[in-house]
């Protein structure tokens, strides 16, 4: 099920460049309306930044072996989560 936007939201989308902030009056949570192209652009930008950061970490020597990563994951799985 895809909720439909309201006339008020549609008007805001026309007037506001970029994401439109929408607040849930029951929970006071904020959400943002963006068109599909903008969402994909934001995702791609975030992916590219994560890749850049990974390369920078690698070049700076901030790396671990796969064995060390596996050991950390196994340790975390075995250790009960603190509240």
C-alpha cells in the first residue's frame, strides 16, 4: 500500500526546492518527502562517500584482516547485548 499525498503536501512540493518536511501530529516524528530521482541521487551520494571513506581508511592503514573481522563478529554474537 502506498499512501497518497495530500493537496497540502503537493503544494509544498511545488514551492520547496528539495525535501519537504512532514510532521506526524500524533508522534511528533518528522519525515521528508522527496521525489524518486532525488532519493536515488541521495543514495548514490551516500554510497560514493562510504566508498571514499573506505579507501581513505585503507590508505591510512586503518584495516583489519578478514579473520579479525570474523572473530569480532563471533564475539559480538556470543556476548549478550547490554540494555
